[in-house]
């Protein structure tokens, strides 16, 4: 899926939509496209249920944010939902940083000590539950429900979300390899970094190739 994909162009052009259209998309999050109201024009953009879910998640941004172009800001190398939720945890307190909490927990177990629990373990559990959630063929299901709530929490705290990457990820969520879930988990448990190692660059290339293969498979299934 490249920038020439009609759906990607649509995501970039959301800032030109009127507030009524954005409000309709916002309300439709988690719904089947056929059951949504005032969203019929989306059918001319994409017939993929996963794309409709992505559009409605993008619309969780306020109209002002979308019109300012913030709905499609790219956060290079750190744009997955996993990275965004890890930042949400860190901003609630350094003791809740998943990159360090679970390392300290493992160290305590190795020493035979009782591992500490974070003050709000539920925010970690929320993400782990998300990774196991199912996305139905019609774009609904547990993933749509849980992702809607999580994205709203991220947006409310001004935590960056790479909506374009999310479009890639939701198209590949049902892949048997679970490569999207693996990437989100890796981003969640990894420490934040400003630079990019050669290995990370290589991993991104592998992921891009896997995404392209997945898109080709999806295109074949859609025929």
C-alpha cells in the first residue's frame, strides 16, 4: 500500500472534509459500514472494512486537529499503536514504563524476590488484551471495540498516532503470521529511541516487504 493507494490519499485529504462528515465517521467507529449513517460516500474510496475502521479511528481526532493535518503526522520508526501506548504509560509515571518495569520484574524473579506490581497494571493489561483481540471480516469485533477506546485515550492526551501506519496494520491484522501484533508488542516493550540502528532499518525493510505481500494476498481475496 503506497501513497498512490486511493485510501491513503483519502486519509491525507480528511482535513478538507466538512465537520459533518468527520462527525459521521467519528460516530461510526466500530460499526459495520452498511449500518453507518451519512458515510455512504466512503464506498467510492474503498470497499475494505478494515479501511473503514481506520477512517473512523482517524476521525477520533477533533475537527481542528484533522483540519490542521495532525491526523496523518508520521512518527518515523515509532508510529505503531504499541509505541503510542507505551508513551501513554510512561507519561502516567516512570514506574509504569513497560520497557523498564518488566525488566525489573524479571530481575526480581531471578533473585528470588517478590516482583513489584505497577500502581495501574490495568493499562498494561489493556494493551495485552488488544493484541489478542479478533478483527472480524466486516471490520467489527473485539479489536474494533477495544481499539476505539484506546485511540480515544491517546488522542485525549495528545499522544501521536501514525494513522497511515495504522491503515497498513489493520489490513494485515488477520494474517496468520500475526506480524502486526508482533510489531506492536515489540514497540510497546522496547525503550524509546531517537536514533535508528542498522538492525531497526533492516527490520523496517522486512516489514515493508511483508506488508506488500499481504496487500497482494488481500487484493487476490477481494477479486
